[in-house]
């Protein structure tokens, strides 16, 4: 199956037309609004804001509803913000679901005061709820004491949940399932989501918080937890779900989980519910984003100081740092354990997606039209725009469920398009869980896509590494042989190469150590393939010594640390490839050109870029497209080296990474729709 990793050369640039101020930022650019199919008229620029009073920004003309599913109160604040605050400012419905009560050992005190503090699990659970209510109220209204309406509701699993609604902004809701937590990151705690998932216990009890309106204790089986979460999805009908990472990996020495066991297995329950919900008719299409948890501690920070400071302030509110008793309960107004370290272990300075960072999901068809790909309802979603048309048609969902967020697409030499991704197989019981690489290809240029072809996984078992594999990257030889590359649970690169008869050789190790994030691939004009992968301190490179030759490496690039999110494409001048990345703790954009193992140019800085933000930079030989500090899509022409980019803002929140090409820029909104900014705007 011959493949080519990017669409044809991109030479045109987006023209900036209007200068305005970024909401919450400091740079000049164009502000416009997209619709699901065609470009809508430009919106008027927003009025300048003051940090003390920030009005909600209505982000999209399309209906958007977000549900967040986390294990503990504070997981959303530590690992999903600033995405949470951006959704709250958008004015769209947002519901945050907390699986466990978060009761821990029942001691609500800083470590230095813990010995003298009473043990009260119901009280500590209530204090954490109070802290979350204060944090959300402050993010949504500016006042942490803004009132909530609290009620008990029956769940589809036969138990009870508490539903809190923010009175001033009733589209903001919190749902507390109040299931018992493990109480240890890796400790042997059978009465936990871990034990329920693996079958060590058949039921898991509730832990009601003090003051909750939930009238009685209850217990859930594994299926009842899935049914409860499925019922929540039916109730709120999200277009986008945020959840934790169901495959965070294990440490090689001893096999301990890299993340909290409640995070891991809570996410697997959410996965199971989403799979069940996807089979139900009549609901909006759903996109999913997974977030890395504890492993972010050892990785470079992704957030600029302004965004990190705002995130820390929210955690200080949650943790009741000022000690002002304004919540009206005796349990306490926040989580004093967190007050000892409100920044966590560097968590407020970073946010990192576990998957879904590809910038190669739009391709040209043989007639000059365009195809776009994403994942909705666990299926491959495809959009099509005919040559010369301004309208996209779709999404059409292909058969084959269980696809993970984040796919990459490539164009074959004969004009066909192939899509690569990973899928999760839930199986029967815990032993059946696994992730594997899959691909599908058009049966003819411009034709339908064939069945998914499984390429397996380099992992020996889910138990050994929690199926912790990255999204795949793909290179192609001039004769059409493809090489699929991904990071395995031991943080090395592995590859599976296509043979001349179309079959695939076994997975083989490409080496490397401490590799994180998703690898990226590109092919230069001569047909040489390149693969890049980040470590916490630099970037490693693999390349073919001749066009079509096997990948060799790793070679040190000598590049400075990155935020791990990379993108690569053929260099605009046709010689080698260009790698894009960000400077840690700033959001600033950087690039370097490669021809062979090492860079052939110094690192280029986009001085004064000003967009901050995080995640990959989409930039071939057309415009640049990035996530801005506000979460909005920002685009700019490349311009001359050393010049300040003039940025344009598309005023909607999106998932994953954008894809920028000569025809325009594509992004998938939180409404599940394709948003398109045509070139020349």
C-alpha cells in the first residue's frame, strides 16, 4: 500500500485583513468566525477587557455541549485547565462529572497539621466539593461564592448522584457520583474502580459527602457504573467529552502505574460508556480528548506565565488557601491537602493531550478536491469538498467502532488516500482490553474506503504496559512501501514496514530512550523519510540514508527542549524537511530545517509571535495555524524570516490540532463540526 505523507506543495498564504486585540492576549490579528460548512461574515472585534471582569465569549454559532469525566475532585483543574475555563467563558453547556467522592483518608489538613486533625471521610468529601464549587463559580462568574442549586437524581445504574447547577450560569453543572475511591496511587486496594474493573470485587460501595442531598447509600457492579455514565451522556447529549488517559503506562522497574489507578480505570469506565452510548440512535456526534495526568510532572511545561498564573489561582481557590470560611458548612471550604502545594507537581504550569495531536488529517483528492478526517462516536468521520466548491459535505461515519482520537492521513502515489490510527478493543472482561494500530485505504482514487486493516501492536500485554502506545506516524518510499512508526510503553520508537508484495514485516525496535508524545514523520522531495520524537531535553531523529531506505537512528539533533508536540513537513524550498515545535513555558513558535540526521539551519524564532497557547504548530509551505492562549484557532502567513507574524483569530474552540494547507485551514470544533478558513481571507 504505497503512501505519501503530505498533500501537494502549499505555496499560497493567508492575507490578514483586520487588526484587533486578542481576548486575554496582547497581539494584533484578524478575528473572524467560521461555520460548519462555509465561511461566515467576520465578527466585530471584541471590546478590550480588564482582568478583573471578563465577560463570557460566545464561541461558536453551532450548538456545543461539553461533558468532562474525571476520577477525583481537582483532576479537571490540574490536568484539563485551561480548556475548562475556556469552555466556561464560551457560554456553552459544560457538565463536570466526578466518579469518586475523593474521600482519601478523611483528613482535611495540610501535612504539618494532619496528626492533630480528625478523620472524617464524609466531611473531607464535602470540603472538596465546596472547593470545586468555589473554583467553578469563580471561573464562570468572577465570584467564588456565587450560589449553586443542589439536588439528588437517580442514576441509570440504580444508585444516586448529586447534581449541582450554578444559579447565575445554569449551563454550568457539576455531577457527583460519590463512588468509593482507591485511596492510593498504586496500592493494593481491591475496593476501588481498579478492583471493580478487573473483577476482584463484584460491587463497589458509595461514599456520600456530608450535606449531600443524596438520600441513601448504594453500591454498583461494573456494568452499573457503565450504565450510570451512559445515562449521564444521554441526559446531557455532549458534542465533546474530556476524559483522563486510559493507557498511561507503567514504570519498567516494578510495573507500578505512571498515573493514579483511579485515573486509569475511571477512564476505562468512561471509554466503555462512550462505546455503549455511540450505539444508541439520535444523539449528536461526539468527539473525545484524553489528558495526561501525573506523568506531566517530569515533562517540560507547556503554558505561558499568564495562563499558568490563572490556572494556579483557580487551584488556590479550590484549596481554600486564604482560609476564609464563606461556604456555609463546617466541613471546610476547600481541600487543605492541596493548599500545601496548590501548583501540584508542576501541574498548573502545563496541560498535555494524551492523543490527537496530528496535523496531517486533510488531503487532496485526484480532482483537486479535499478530504478531511476526524474521529466521532469512535468511528472515522470523513468530510469532502469538491474542487472549486466552497461547501464541505459530511461528516460520513465509516463502519468500524473503537477508533481512538487522533488519526493521520496520507496520499498514495496513485491518488488514493490512506488513514492510520489506533483503536481500543474493550473485549470481554478486563483481560480483553488492548489497543492496536489500524489503517484503511480508498479502493480507488476518489472512491470509498475499504475495511480497516489491523497492524497489531508491539506491546506484549495490557498488563505489562497498559497498552500505552502513541498515535502512529507514517513515511513512504518512492516505490510506495510504507513504514508505520509509534512510541511504545517503554518509551522507545518501534516500526512496522510494508514489504514489496504489500504485506507487513513484524514490529521492530528503532531505539531511543525517554521518548514522549507522538512521533511525527515527513518525506523530502527526493523520497527520503524522516521521523522525529521528543524527549524531555531535546529531539531525536531517524532518517533514511537513501530515498526509500529503512529508517536509521536515533540521531541527536542538538535542539533545545520542546513542549513535546511536534509537526513536520517537506521544507518549502524542496530540500529536506522542516520541523515545528514550541519553546517550553512560553508558547513561542520555533522551527528548524533538516537534510540528513542533523539540522541544517539554526533554530528560527518567531519573535513577538504573541499567540502563546500550546500544542502542535501546523505549518507546511502555506500559513501557520496554532492554538492560541484563549483556545481559539490562530493563523498567520509565514512572512519573511525575523518578521512579526500578523495573526488572524477564528473565534471558536476546537479539539486536537489544526491542519493548515494552501487551500485554507481546517479545525474540528467542540461542536463536532469541521470549521474551514479558506485561503485569502
